[in-house]
C-alpha cells in the first residue's frame, strides 16, 4: 500500500531533470599562458619529446612547449583512471565534479560504487539522494534523504528538501483519506464494501478501478468503495472480492446502497460464483441520476433465491436459481457501461440480509 501511495504522490512533486552533460568534460582542456584553450585528449601513448606536451585535437596532433602551458583540466576518463576503486572519498569527489559538468549518469555510477564500500562519506549519501530526486524519482529520494538524515547528514539544503517531501507526502495522504463532506453515508458499520475488492480481468471487463475512501455519515465516518469505470470494448466493467465459502443462511438478499456520480442512469448487476466456481448473474437494475430533491443514495436489493439469475446451465437466460448458497466463493459488482459511459459510483452498506421491503 505504501508503495502505491508513494508512486501516486511522487508524480505530483517531481523536480525537472538536469540539463545534458558538458561535452568539454569528455576532453582534456589545456589552458595556455596567453589565455588560449586547447581541447582534445592528452596523447600519453606516444613518444614524448623533451620540453613538450602532446595533445590530440580535432585538427590533429599538436605538440606544445611545456612552459606555455598554465594548467591542464583533465577529462573524466583521465581522472577516473587515477582513482583507486576502494577509495570512497575519491569516488565521491569525482562524482561531484561530474555533477558540476552535467554528467549525472557517471556521477550516479561513481556514488553507487562509493556507497557499496565500507563507511562511505556522508556526502556520498547526500549527493546520491539529490541526484535521484533531480531524476524525478521523488519517492525513492524521500527514503534516501531519510537515511541521509539518520546517518548524521546536516546539509541545510538537503534537509529542507526532505521536509518538503515529507510535508508533501503527508498532505497527499490526508487528501486521499480525508472524509468527504458529501455524500453522507447511509451507514456507519462497514460491510462487504469495506475491503478486499479487486478488478476483474481485462479479458472480461472494461477498465475499472476500486478503492476504499472514508466519507462522513450522520453518526460518524465509515469506509465506502469508490468504483471508477471507463468506456471500452466490453459491455460492462466488473470488480470482485473473495467470499471463501461463505454461507448466507436465512440472509437471502444482497443489499447495498449506491450513489450515482455520473450524469446518466447507471445499470448495475451482481454476480456470484458458488460451489465449484459456477457463475450466476442477476438481472441488471437501473440507478437513476442523482435527484437534488431526494436522497443521493439509492438502496438496491438482489433476491438470491429468485429464479431470475442467468448462468451457463440456463443458456444465459434469466431463469436460473443460484445453487450452493451455502458455499459462496466470489462476489462481483457489474456496471453495464458499454462503449459510451465513463464515471464513478460509491457503494456502501453492502451485505447479505434477510428479505424486507425497500
């Protein structure tokens, strides 16, 4: 669950990636005493003439008198070749240089090597977290920055970014779980809608998601299920939950309350798998558009013992009774949205009950 929340939240607070690498970092730069710069690769693989330095440039091989050279800024490959792979500090220092040159992939590689060593410098942890954050992976950066702080990291900029991410995640969680002012739930006690729902396979269902949300009722708050569906190439969208051999006994009706949040009537049905996973589907019920002058929630009931269900044995006519009501394996909620309807509904107070008037 935390992983899912982090993925959704991270998309809301990712930073923009850095610009591309500095092409000069792939070359040695020779600064001459007259201010001129020569870019190329130091030619250390050829015979060196006394008092000169050889450099391969785009124009060819140049030999420069050594006294005319004020400074040589070495390229990445040259610097890397001088580092001992077991020197975490040197790897970290080169990673900082790479980052300054826009070479973040190389910097990340160096930092991963440094962090794999014993007792890496705290700066390696900080820069690594920073680069992961800049790459757009805020969820991972949050974990890395928490570890950086726990290890004694004190960089004010990184700790400020950590607080931003922690505050953003906390706000995101509050928004996801905050009670909604409307609609008020008809029940406080949680029923079958409270947990355990999953999407039906795309082979049988239009795109659909189901998640539990907390809403406010007259006597408190409770969990309802929010079902969001998208038009597709199937006739319905379906969600399901396991019942694990449940027995209904005298509770021969399935009752639920539904809040239609679309601007069109919604046709819903339920399906049961019983015994040897035999499929039975009810007749659909149409739930009207919300009427501002009436209650938003509509109670819907399905008679489990009526001979109005369809299955393979009834040749998919609504003439069958549900078998094996003492061994319910799975419950499905079906929304007949076809190719033209997208939207969402809320479901509350779903349970097996004794027959009674609507």
